[in-house]
C-alpha cells in the first residue's frame, strides 16, 4: 500500500509548499499514452496530493490509465454484442469479452489499492485530509486563473 506523507497545510510554509507542488509538473507519459489514456492519467494523478507521487507510482498510474480505457472499450463491446454469442456451430456460449472485463476490473482494483487511491486509503473521512484537499484545489484554481490573466507577465 502506498504511504503518503501528511502535513498540515494551513501553515504559511506548508501553503507555499502546496502551491509549489501543484505548480510542479509531473513526468509526461504522453509518449506512451493515447488521448483517452492521457485524460484518465491526469484524473488519476489529481486524485492524490502532487508531492506524494514517486516515479514508480507514475508508472503504475500510467498502467491504470491504460487498463481503465481498455475496460471502457470492453464494456462498450459487451453492450453491443451481449453476454452470449453464437459459436461457429451456432450454439450460444458466454461472451469471452465478459471474462476480459472481469480481468480488467481486477487489475483496476489491484492498481488502485497499490497506489492508495481508495477513499479509505486516502483518509477522505478525515477532516484534516479534507482540508489538505481543499488547499490543493484552491492552489490549482489560483494557478489556473493566474495563467489566463493578461495582467501578469
């Protein structure tokens, strides 16, 4: 399970660190991810405080993004073809895509747990964690607004 460094983000020095970590860019896996996978990757990365990601975690997050997209594709195929298909002799059989979907779901659960992304692992029920999450969201929004402002050089 991922161990995350926790700190109180209400102090001035920790607020400065929060802004610095949000402004920092994580390695760009765009060379190995397509557009749909990159969108998933970004959502995964934003689900945890930026300064808690190691290089190994980034690799696992990349794999999780790829598996999530494969899961969506398999789900779409299963919806289209149904849970049973006809084999070459015309006999109804279970759709192998259903097995693939189950395997992908297991992979997603394992990677999510390994990365510590489950709500209980992230301590989302903890008020101090909610405060850290609010501080990071506020920092992201401030940086986003500042990047679109013409008054800043």
